C-alpha cells in the first residue's frame, strides 16, 4: 500500500507486501485531506499492477488519554524489537518508519538509531518480493534525507551496497528512481557531527579520511547498481530520466536503449540564475565494432542494441578532489551498458580513435591561477581512487563550454591544475642528461684516440737535406 503524492506523482510505501486482501500498516498521523492511496497487486508470476483510489474510507483511531504519543512509540518499539529478534527486520522497519517520518518526531534519535541497527541485519534472504526492496529503499531514503550524522549515513550506504551485491531481485524502475533520488541528493553530512554508535551507543570517534573515501566509493557503487538494474529492463527506444523531480538536483541521469545511437543532451539547473548542460556524441560504429570483436557469436546474441547513459553532477559529486585543483566544469559520467545482463561495457579506442566526445558547461574561472595552472581533461580512476589524464584529450574552450575527446568511458571533468613536473618526469630528465653526458664523453675519448692514431702514422720531416 502506498501514499500518492499528487504534486510529484510519486508513491511512498506505507506497508510491506502482504498476502491478504486486508492491508495492515502502522501510522500515528495521516492527513487524509491531501493524500490518495495506491495499491500494487501482484500475481504468482510476479506481474504487478498499480491501482489508484478515487473514493475511499479511512478508519482512523486517535490516541486516547490512556495511549498518548509516547506510549504509542514505546509500544511500536516493543513490537518492532520482537520482530527484529525473531529474524524479521523488515516488519520491524514498518513499525519504526511511521513515527520517524512524522515531522514532530523526526529528531527522535532513539528511533533513528534503532532503524539503522535493525537494518544492518537485513540480508538478501529477508527480501522475498520487489515490494520489500521498495520499502527498504524508501526507509533508507527518509533516513538519508532527515539526518546529517555521518555515521548514520555511512551505515545506510554500507547496507545498500551489501544489498546491491547480494539481492537477486531486480527492483522496478519506480523504486530505482526513488533510490537514485535519495542516495545521490542527500549524501551530504556535517563533519562536526562525529558521534559513532554501536549496540550500546557508548563511544565516540572522529571522522577520518579513509572512512570518507569508503563512503563516497559506496555511493558510486550504488549509483552503478542503479544504472545496471535499469539497463536490464528498459525497452528499446525508451528514455528514462532520473533525479529530475528536484528543482536543483545534485545529480541527473538520462538513460536510453537504442539499436543505433548518435548523441545525448542533458540539462538542469545549477541555481536560480544559471543552467548547466552536457552534450555527448558517441562513436557508435566503434562501439559496435568492439562488441562484435568481443562477442563469440555476434549474430546470435542480443547485442543488436545498447544502453547509453549520461549523468550530470551540476555542483557537488561523490568524488574526491585535491586542494590544488580548480574545477572548471561539472562532473559528467558516460556509461554504455549491456541490455542482456546490465553490466557496464568497458570500450577502449585504438590510437587516434575515440569512443565519445563531450561538451559541458563551464562553471569555474578558466583563467584561475594564471600561467602557474593549466587546463586539462581528467577521468576518475576507480582503482587508484584519483583523477588522471591518460586517455582523455582536451578539445579546448569555446564560449561557455569546454570539450573533451574520450578514448574510454568513465567519469570526466575539466580541471585547472598546477603546472608541475612529476617525479617520473624529473627522473627521466636526469637519466637523459646523464646519458647525454656519457655519450659526449665517449665521443671525446673516441676523437682523441683517433687523432693520436693519425699522428703516429705520419713520417717525421727531415729539415737537414741537400739539393
């Protein structure tokens, strides 16, 4: 059972899936004047259909004097803990999420901690239906939205990564859109909030760089999981846009499944006064040539179409940057995925060839740092967890846009970086200089020895002679 938000046309789960014609859910407050209901009904073959209500009756019981708000919460906590101890953490969440999303109770730290603690025990065995996954995504999205505590967000993202690696259920497109919106728009945290909790809530710890890097890595992992899950089920010819329900999204994605494809354009708002956009032109001939090369029987496979995705991170992004760089453009992620299994396809171009051309709006000062800085296109190396320039060529800056030529696919950005010599470069210069000195020395020795040899072969001149 769902609440239907008529403004955003989004569905918010009220209950987990139930094998019953009577739906049971727990809530303390429900404004029936502004809310419609929706029910998703599924058959034994997991074919589901959504039904929206037009006329409905709601029987609502108000807390009496003998059951005030605090007692209601205490009863919910008691029953939730019983579900959790008997190995049913999802039912425990259904009891805890309702008082948590209530605005007057959103700061209730105990409920928030219990939600995270109970969620940590959720495994793929607990998730038997798509509706279970939808409910979990909604619950975690509410947590990410309503707290700034780093460790709570960190734990939630860790759980999402674990589920993405283990669950065998493919969530529907609507649930994936919900997960995308919540994870990629509400991952920010307050670094000053450093309380770390455990079962006893008894100790504190400061946030360190390793934890932050792990946190951002998990977000990027969930992001890839969303793209791959959509690629498995998006029909040929369809376009899906993620993250566009917010006025100023932290991320927005356009994904499509096409037989032959040429280009994609994506635009969103950076702020009230400025829009940002990215334009990506694909070398589809190169892409399909590569696929035919790696496919053992290309004519018998379903690689007659590909899933293309571009993502624009207008301002912030789940990537790390060094202090000495200046960002000229937003981050743009370019992905090609298989419609068969949804996996990202790593396509690499040969020398003087390319996979895609990117044009993106400038948001930084292109003269930052003067002659001490240089403008370079970068890609994010997930293995090294850093930005690199190999396989990316600058196309220059024209007006308010910058361009890059990509020889592989990844996440890209144009940066102003300090013009400096690397250790390898300095070592190479030293070696080259020493080799030059050595060669020059050998040439000098050779020249001196050759001169001595010539001198020894010339006969001495006798000046004491007679005519």
